[in-house]
């Protein structure tokens, strides 16, 4: 009887996940599992954004995606569908679609027995493939790992960022989650919507506009926004910025960061 129950588990997960659980809950359970267990083998990785000379490579494990559960469930609609086999193993696929705004959408393939991701892909707002990573072969069992959960955003960071860049309009769903001083001077703030990440940079020099990069010069300082959003959305976020004052970031950066 017990053997029959275990045999039925993959079918139950494929059909509807854990009894009574929402797709987002099942996905978060798999992400928690991936902090203590990880598959190893041969992973094929394709990265089309940001562009690079060699878009494909191989690795022994899936690259880490900085998923933040609280933001993920707030900003994304999660659906669960039958997934195709990955490295010969049955999976269930979770699709993550932004509830608002033109952020990239994601799909993750989770092993039915191990309950850990075996593949994922990111697609931009127009549906173009930004990156994909998937196991081609896997070892017979996952290995034990120890991966910390993403830390909470520092209290007050959002207010500090908006003070440092008055007029900034954060893209829908994105919030500041980390800040650091740049070795070249200025600051870099990481913005996250739970899945996607943007880099908000202040510096002495502007950069030339390019796919995935918006830049404005304001007096003696410049601000850039970099990430997988449509160019119009990146530009709109910076359009109202009236100045750059890294000192407003206060204790989030070393004091020397505002005087490169």
C-alpha cells in the first residue's frame, strides 16, 4: 500500500501539485528544497541577454537565479503545467508571468521526484529568449548543498534611493534590495521584482545608450539603469530624475563613495 502511494506521487504532482496547494506554494517548496539539495551533471546554458561573443557554454550545475519569494508571489502569476522530460527525468513546469509592467517572464522545470529545478528559461516582454539553462545529463541522485535564503531588503533603502535620485520612477514591481559602492566611484543599487534584477548605477560618466541600458547625465554626475526591460521602460524610469546625491544613501554606502 505504501509503495502504491509513493508511485502515485509523481502523477499527483503533474496533475495538480500537493493537495490543496497553489502553484506558487509548490514552486516555493521546490525553491526551498534547492537550498539543501542540487542536481549535478552537464548543463547547457544559452545567454542572449546581455549580448556576448559566446552565448553558449556548459556547466556542472544550474546557475543560481536570485529568486525572492515574497516579491515573486506579489509580482508574478504562477501557473503549473505538465513539463516535458529534462535529462530523461519527468518534470512539472511552472510559468511566471508579471502581473503588471513589461518585465521578463520565466519558466522553471522541477523534477517530480527530487522537487528541485532541472531547467529554467527567461523571455523578454516580446517573447524573445533571453537565457536558458537545462540539464542534458544528471547524476543518479542530487547532492547536499547549503545555500542561504535571500536576505531581506535593508529597512529604509527605498527611501534613501529615492532621496539620492529625486524624480526616479521605479519600474512596476521593482524595489531596491541591496546597495554597494563601486570601485570606480559612485554607487550601484540592485533592484528586484522577485525574479528579475536591474542595476541602478551612479557614476561620474554617462554610458552610451544600448539595448538594455538607459543613461542620463545630470550636472557632474550620471545615472544608468541596466537590465532586461524594453528600452522605453528603462528610459521612462530615469526621465524625471532631477539630480544625483549619493550622500543621501547614508549608511548604505561607505562615506567615501559619495566623493570618488
